[in-house]
C-alpha cells in the first residue's frame, strides 16, 4: 500500500503557544495528530510525549490500540513525576497501516475524515461534552459548533491509568484522501468548506496548508493541525462494496452528570460503566477550575454591576434603578421602583441633581432620597399651615389644605 502524506500545524491567531503535534512515519505506517492541554508548556509536553511513545510502541510491533494505551501510560507517568506537568493531557487520532491492517485509533475530539469520490465523511466520533449533548438530542449540531463548552472533552490521554480507545477499521482505496485534524480546524471551519478545500488542492501539502489558512482566516482561535494522507495504491480496491470504515470498538462515553447523584444509586451500576463515568468526571474536573474562574469572574462583574442603586428620570418620572448607569459588561440596570414625582414639579437645581443620576449603596438609601425629594415638592405646592379652626358658628370657605401626616 502506497501513501503520500503531508502536515501543517500552526499556533493560530489567539494562542501564544502551540500544544498540537503531529506524527508522520511512512516507514512504520503511522500518521497521527495530538492536541495537548494543560497549563504553561504542559500541553506541548503531553502531545509530544504521546506521539513519541506511540511511535515507539508501533515500532515494537504493538497493535494500534495497545500503542495508544502505552502513549497514555507515558503521559500519565510523566505528569506524575513533575508537579509542573500535573493535570496535562492530550487527544490522539491515529491512522496505522502497519501489518497490512488499516486502523484508526481515537481518544478525544481530534478527528479523522475520509474524502472518497468527492464526498467527505467523518470517520471518528468526538469524546466531547457537546457531542454527547448532540447524541442525546439536547442540542443540534449547529448549536454544538458555537457552544461555549465545545472544547470540554470527556476522554483524553494522561488522565487515568486506564483509557478506552475507539478503534475503526478502514478499507482505503486508490484515490482516497484521509484528513486527521485537531479541533482548531473543525471548530473554525465547517465541514462543507473542509470538503471544498480537500477537493480543490491536489497536493497534500498545499491541502494541509490551505486548511490551516482557512482556520486562521475564520479567527484562528485555537492551535490548528491538519495531516493529509493520499492513497496512491489502495488495498481495498478488490472489494468495492465493503464499507469505507467500520467501528471495531467504539464505546460512547456517558455524559458527566450535571448534578452529583446519591452514591447508593450509582453503586449498583456495572463496574465498567462506573469506571468510564469516573474517568469522564475526572476529565470534566480538569476543566472545572477553568470554568469556575470564569463563573466567579462573571459573578463578580454581575455583583458589582447590580449591587448599587441610582436615581434618574424614566420619562418624566423620578425613578429608582438597580444597577449602574449605562450598565457594566452587559449587565444592564433595571427599574426597582417608579415614584410619582414628576420632573415638572422639581426646581431646576433638583432636576439637575436627578439628571446626574446619584448613586446609592442600597435600595433603602435610594428610596429615602426620593422621599426627601417628594417632601420638598409637597412643601412647595402646599400652602402655609392653615390657621386654627374657626368657631363652628362662623362660616368660612374650606381651605384647600393638603393634609400631611405628623
Ligand atoms: Mn485544540
């Protein structure tokens, strides 16, 4: 079987480092992409370590799923020995043609695609939160594409001693083109466009470069890697009816439960399911501190934006608003209480004061201000206190008195 492969990886337009890595070893017949994660340079170490160990395992005769398991062990081991690397992990998507087999191994949310007869087909399933949500029918694929948590993966190398590797058998034919890529491509460029680029660019290197360029033009929010493998002489030509690919072992990961259930309910589950859920939860937990930081930041802005009150005109009426004039980062003010004090009844000095939107630390203080304003208005429109009531025998016109309490 004769293949021709080329790859490009790029930092993208937003990140400062590139944690993606790829492997092309034509002699061994191994082609892979890995997308590392972890603080500082840990993600880079994770993806590079995984691909190195993968290559060594295949060179030693290991089947691809065993090789991916050894890659996992290498990342786990390295993370355990260096506190700076703790918590690092990586995805892996690998095509292996060693030993006459054509297998794809998959962990995480990097992907393999097959372009055959101008048609692009996705071969792998993501191990990601949004893919689980799509599978459960809770969101659409369109929503998944822009979901704020689309980068949370539910399986990765380096997290646990055990890793479940999805395995697919492919039957490559002459003229087929395979694409292995990181989510930096698929989160920025839609599949129809990926297909167009793969059909347009004949040379695998130009195709890989054009895909990376497309991701960058779309914003380049993540590291992006594309490995393009052309089949010059396929082995699957003899059986044209055989499916292009079929899963050998692909186990959907359960969605991490949004709320923790009571332990007794969980204990009755199968050991395997429990372990898979445990792993998924642990990977989810890796992402949790980051989510928490965001949640706290959003909460803090919201608290700051909403904790104060101010007084301003709403139309002609003096009104108490909760929030800050103009709002803060999308947290707009809302009306807390409308008063019956009209602008027309205020002195120019008072109107100017309200126009300046005085701010208060609590709703009670803001309301007290409005009460003082109303009292001054009432003082002005009320006539001086009425004289003591005249004796009943004397008839006088009833004075137009505004009765004020106290
Ligand atoms: Mn990525």
